[in-house]
C-alpha cells in the first residue's frame, strides 16, 4: 500500500514547491505521505547517531546561518533569556544583546544569532572543547522548561512548512560523516535516532504510524533484494 502513493505524492509535492518557490526546485527524492506530512525515504534509509567525541558538536559552530527558530520559539527565547543568561559565554551574551535573542534572515525566517558570523550565540564549550547548547544544559538542570529549538533537536531532519503539507527531509552535511558511520555500525535509522524530537514535533500517534510504515517499507525493500546463492 505504501509504495502506490509515491508517484502521486511526489507529483503533488513538486507542484506545491513549484508554486511556492517560483519553480526553484533544488532536489527530488522519493517521498511518501503520512497525514499532512510528506516524508523523505532518506530518514528511513540513512542511519545516524551523533558522535560528539568525534565531531565535538560542530553543528553548533559550522555553517553560514543560525539554527531555524519558529515564531512561537522566538517568543519563548525572549521569555527564557534571563533564566539561561548565566549559562552563556560573555561573547554569546554580547551577540544576543546586540542582535536579539533571534535574528531574521532576508526571506523573513527566524534564526539563532551568531557570534561574529561563526558559532551559535547559545553555544558553550566543555573541558574537551565540545560545543553544547546552553539552553539544553539549563533545561537539564531544571532552570527552564524549554529544551532547545526543535530544529536543533530534530537534526539531521529538517522540517519545512508549505501551505498544505509539511515536508520532513534528511539534511546531509559532511561534518556529520562520523554520525553516519556510527549509525551504520549500530544500525540505527535516522527516524529512530530522533524519535523523541519527532514525537515532540508531531506527536506519539504520528510517530507510531511512521514506525509502522517504516516496517512495511523495510519488508517491501527486503523482498526486492536478490537471493544470495
């Protein structure tokens, strides 16, 4: 049942993207629909487990922009800044006080501010020089009830809202190669690695349905493999 929807879903999604992005379609990958979400096969096919000892939290440092922040999260960041301020580095506090707890990019989306165009203003470093999220540290110590921006929690999954559908895609980034290697060693697909974040974003029922679809997907895929003699 799952596979018969692919062609229709991809066509619908490409049409939607074409209308909303002025025909600027960057990539095409197989997808399937679950409710009002359209999901890339890659989150089922690609294995992923963060390997902080190898990457040292590079995702908080590398890149040309801050982490995506929703409008609701922007309000939350303003509210919790006094609660997390003591966890931030002086340069992080300075960047936030100058730029705001979030910034707005040229297309109107919100992002976390950066320090001199480099690491996230909310990034802190431990004794091993591993980058961590100050918001997450404050949350774990009971100082705030906000974990961290959902875009960070979901990574390497990226979510994009369209007028009728929400796209759930896998984001490939070379700095996460060690996470892919560890994921392959442990045989943990991306959607399972970010289960808590997906439940936080879409709900337990949605995730349970995704898990059932994944089992069907793996079963159908295994039937296509040639038998080894």
